[in-house]
C-alpha cells in the first residue's frame, strides 16, 4: 500500500513483471464494458465505507495502465443518485505518469490539496492492478480507511481469480468438445476437407498463437496436395499444392519424408 498527499511526492507504479497481466486482461475480459459494472460496485463501496470523494481501479494491461471503474461522489450527487457507479474508462496513463498522479487529478480538478492512497490487486502472485481512493477534506487516512482499501483490493482480486478459474475450466473443456465434434463429423461421413478444417479451427481456438494446416501426401508421386489451413492465405496454400517432399525441402517436406515433425 502506498500513500500520498499534497501536490508532490507521488509513488510510481511498477511495470508488469511479465505478460501474465496481458493474458489476464485479454482472456478474462477485464477490459470489456460489461464487467466494469461488477468491478465498479466494489469501487463505489470503498467510497461509502471510507467517506472518500473518489475511488478508482487501475488495470495493468501489458505495458499499459488503464484507469477504469471510476466512482466520484461529486458526480453521483450531481446526478442525484449516490449509488451511481461511474463506468466510463479514462484514458491510459501517460508515459511516466503514476496512478497516484491520476488519482490526485481526478480528486482535485482545481489543483488544490488532497490525500490519496492505493493498494495492489494481486492474482496468483502477480500484480494485475491497483485500487485507489482520494479525498480533499482530510490530511491523512485512518487505519480503518486503509483497512477498507486493502479489503476492496482483496475483493477485486478474488473476483478476478474467479473469472480466471472460469476461463481455465472453459479452456480445459475446449479440446474435449472439439474432439467429440470432429469424431461426430467423421461418423456422419462428412467430406474429409470439412473434417480437417474443423480440426484446424479447434486448434486455433485453443491456442490463437498457432496457425495449423494439414496437407495430404500422394505416396506415388511423393507430393503434397489439398492444403487445409483456415488462417493461411490462399496464395500460400496454392504454392504448396503439388510440392515435392524431401529431407531438406521446407518444413512439411522433411516431416512427410521422415514421417515425423521437424525439430
């Protein structure tokens, strides 16, 4: 947890340790507008429990730091709805800008004195975000306020962890479902090309970083034919059509020649 008051002496936010944060944001969907409301309720509750005029969540998305789920008591009062959650996302933090600096700007638009605090959101040992709060009418936070901040960060952490677990369960189930789908297509005697295309698509869904393709070997001419690769350009598939196999011809050639994947 870090604290800051006045107009200077900000605390810098550490860069993500690895690409884990990006994976979490992308796979779990933390940056989708619909999930802002769920996270925003925890942020709004922090204002109610501490009396802070503003609270916000900062998510680490790779090298970016995105301030989201902003709750402002001033904005809620202006809307005559104290429980309103400000769901709009602010822009990414600027180069060299810290979350504490952004909190101070959001808390005191006129540049007056304010006090802010932040607490890390940790999932599986990785910092994936920060929960922060700010106020203009006090000089320091009480121990109860800081405890409430830590508890809010824990709630967000638990929520993210639950979402991660749901994604992992779905990810484990995908290959089983794809396996059954391909076997069903075979049982229905669908054209081989459709079956191979479905198999490639299933691999891509499981791991989008892969671009699978399947070629058929003509044992008489030792050439490759009927390329199937949903993500490959047709020009590439056309170029491979009829290509001879050999121990040093591309990657598919040696694989077909030796009967094993290239190393």
